[in-house]
């Protein structure tokens, strides 16, 4: 996923949307997340002229939501409703980085610094223009101005709250503290740093040097990462970068790019990519070798995205099949022919990719970890039956919770005496703070198993 476009760029465009409209749209997105809907789904419904700015502000608000919610609860004793709360929280998130005058350097990549008075005035304008909020514009104005007057004392009052300090739910913070006593603070801090745009070169259509030179000619510098990756110095909409339409590259985080190389498929092998959507790892497998591949996913709509990606990359052939089915329900899709290699990128809490999807932390609940762990066990136990003797299965999650990583891998090995664990990275913790863009990656878990003959 591409990081939010910088509003600094939008500020230089003549037809940029007013901040009041952006604040309203972002507040709507935040409210949707708090009601259980994903930010990606909500932003897709925002009108095109507003979407880039709304995405940038919404992402920033998600990264400050724990702090903003704690502040707002101290400013308003009786809330007028969730719509008011959302607008107040978004406005506070901008005030947290606000400058005393316009034009300062952004505090975070992709996030501009607005003058404090501009944020307040535009927030009040936004409220005044909405029938459901107009009666509360005075309350909103009073809350924001009080925060600016008493900022130090107000912030000090919430500093000890885990949600406010780390901008994650309390249960999430406590789980990481217990699992990673020496690293939990760095993990939480990394989650609030916007991720760079990282791509994987399709070596069947272009070389990494060729793509890098094309980016440079377009004014974008990029540095190598991994076997075929490039990390860009600045994010741009993918369709505006050279080579996208030609299928020269795909967007994929550096940690995710390790999957296909770890499975190490060879020409002629029969390969299964279970839970394949949106198709990044599917494509990488096909880029690495001439194989017979089945891409499986339970969601037919998401499977269509796999097909679109393979078409753009020039990887479709009569040796590539796609099927919509539950991976654990073998009777629904398996023909009984075993696979030489299986990629099991199973559903998880996605707790390792929060810097790219900052709403995930607010959408998840503590019981979700056990629920997804049970689902993962059901899927990999079924998929193990499809692995040929001498074949291998790569277990993958984009999670940082041990229940979905190392504990799952150990339990799997105990259940299957014929599963021999091979070298793989295990838990990759997200890296961001203090690291160069080339050294950054999301949180992933990898365990590789070979089936004894």
C-alpha cells in the first residue's frame, strides 16, 4: 500500500480542497473505523478530489487516536455524539503537530504542519456547515482553544495512560510488553512511523537497474533492498511512476519479499499459494521460476485482484490456475494431486503491518488473537495433507503476536511428526525508528517445514 500523499504537495496546487472539507471527510473515516469498518474501505468512498488529503489526515489521526481520545475525554464531560468526537479527535491530532505559523517543516513524513489558528478556524467552519454539528460549533471552538491555552497541563494529565502514550489499545500494549520485554517500546514506536514505498522488480520484464534509472529520470531516487527490491525516497501514486502499466514492478514490503525466496521454487514444480490475495507473493513465485501454480483464496472478489495483477505483470499462462475456496476445506478445491511446495500465508491479526494500515490497531480486539490462531491451525493442518513427501510448506503471517508466530509453528511441529523444520527467519519485528529507509520493514513471521519421505 502506498503511504499517504504529502499534503505539502497539495498545498502547492491551485485547486486544493479547503481544510474544513478535509477535516469533515477525515472525521467520517475515523468514525467509521471506530464503528468497525476498515479505513481502506471507507476512503474508497471519498470523492476523488478530496481523497489524497483525506487519506493523509486520516492516517495521521489514526496514529494519534489514543492520545486524542484521552485528551478529548478530559475536554468534554458529556459528548454530543460520535460525529462530534471524531471531528474533535481529528482536529486535536493536527494541533498536536501544529506550528505557530504556516510553512514549517512537517513533523512526520507525509504530514504537513498547519498553523494552530488555521486548524481551529477550519474545524469550526466544518462543524458550522453540518446540520448535525452546527449547534456544537461553539463547544468545539472552546475545546480546541482550551487545549491550546492549557496544553502542557492537559497533556501531562494523560501521559501515564498507555493508550495516550503509545497510541495503541491497552491490551495491545500489555501483550507486547509481556512478549517482548526488551523491545516492546521500539515496536510500538515503529508502528507510528509512516512506511516508505517499497517495490519488487519483476525480473521477467525489467532489471532492477533499469527500473531504478527510470525512477531517477522521473525525479525519484530509490535504493536497492533484498534480492529484487527498491525503496523509494518519496512515495508517489503508483500509476505516476514509470513502469507500472508495463508490469515492471509491484508494491511489496521488504519483509514480504522474503516469502518467495524462502520457498525457493524450482522449474517444473507444482506449487500452491493458499490465501493468495492480493497476489504479491503469487506473482513473485511466478517471477522466480517456471512452475505449475494454483492460487487459492476464499474471497472471489479479492481473487479477481490476483488475476488483474498477474495480467499486468504478464504472468498468466495455462499453467496458472485460480480458485475461490476455503483453504481448509480440501473437498471444495483439491484434486488429490500433492504439491511440491505450499505457501501458507494465512489470515492473521495483521499486527505487523500497522505502520501501513494504522487503523488495524483500533479494529482488533484482544480475543481476535486466539480466534485467528485457531483458524491458522485448522488451515495449515489441512494444507499439510496436500504436501508431497519431500515437499515443503512455508508458514507466513504478517503478525508480531507469538500466538500467530513461534507458538503456532511449535504446535504444528508437535502435531505432525513428519514435519522437519528448516532454516527461516522466524519472527521479524518491524523496524522503522532510527533506521534508513532501506533497513525498514514490516513485522512478519516465517517458518519453513519439509515433509519427510
